[in-house]
């Protein structure tokens, strides 16, 4: 496994290799890797003979009141985990190297204004700006993202289609704790008891799914689910039912995905569940 930290070194390395006949795959991450990230690497390796992982805490996607400075940075541990996978190359650039002179990109106005976009202004613009730069550097055939960040996944798919990039964007199912809690780097902020409580988000989505499949009124059961979470110390940012293909509001049980963002003791958690 090769570690590269400089854009020029990466470009030189890729230009030296006969990658035109290689199915290069890319797994973009912000590090602090867990089983969810490793699943992405595994999936990438199942279709590729050269798997690349980027580790970069992207300052462009953090708001002024968010946790950029305190976001976990665990490069040595991440490299140890990746050594045990089929990862071929790790790209871990410095902030200045990655952002200097970068061309700002725009996420789809609709997709980036709903749900997380209501409170995280310019967040998704920052995401697609860095992801686009990674695409320029690696020119992957396929790239892999987790479905836990479903809104982000849909925004990147739309961006690739709009820019007519010849890259397949693959979503990989969410990895979970035994409790049902979606694996996330931010789970490290939670105490043991808080992790148990955080699993209520997934349980709430499962209960809500069953209620909707039983043809209950969508607005009333979503409101009840919100109130249930709030009684258990969550501050619910949103809990919505949307079309899984367009992310427009929907009440059609055949295409619905339930999406939730909530904070527990100042830790922001997101999850989703398809009907």
C-alpha cells in the first residue's frame, strides 16, 4: 500500500503507471475510519484491481459553528486498518495543498437546500468542490459512498451526471452496530449510555416504516415519531419521507425513504431507511 500526501506526487505516480487499462476505483473519506468505510473499500476491491482511498477532513464543508477543528484525525490508525484491506493507495493531502486555487463547484440548488441543507448552508457546495478535485486527480472508473449520507450520495450522483463525468457512483448500504446505530465517525463523541440512546433513531425509523406500510396517515405518524425522539432527549432537526430517487416529498410507499437528522447532547446524528 502506497501513501501519498502531495498532489504533484500523486499526479506523477498515476502518470507513470499504465492506468489507462486499469479499473481504478476511489473511496473518498474524511478519515477516522470505521467498519462502514472499510465496507466501501471492500466493495471497491470486488470490482477493481487498484483501490484508492482519500483521507481529507474537508474544511469547505464545515460551517463556522461546526466541529472542523475537533473532528477526529486518526491517520496512523486509519493506515493500519487499510493495510489489512485491498487498498492500493492512500492519498492524505494537507489542507493548503488541496484547497489552493481550487475551482468552486455548486451542488444542485434543490437537493442542497432541503433537509441538511436548510441548516448547513454551503455544506454541499464544499463537498462537491473537493470531490470534483479528487475526481480530476484520480479519474476513477467507479467511486463509492455510504448510503448513510444519502442526501450527499444523491447530490454527488446528480453532479456527476450534470458534468457528464464518465464515473459510476455506487452507494453502499449503511453498516450498523448490533443496537442498530449507524456507524459514524461522530459516534466517538458519544458515551456508552448515549450510544445506547442514539440507537433509538434507527428503531424509530423501523417503527415508522411499519406504520406507513400499514397505510397510516403520513403526517400524523411522522409527528408522533418526532415527539417520541424529543421525549428521549433528541433535538430533531428533520424527520421526513421523500422519494428515494428524486428526494422530493412523497407519500408513495413504493419509493419512500425516511430520513432523519437529530442531535443528542450536541452530537449531530443522521440516518435513513427505505420502505
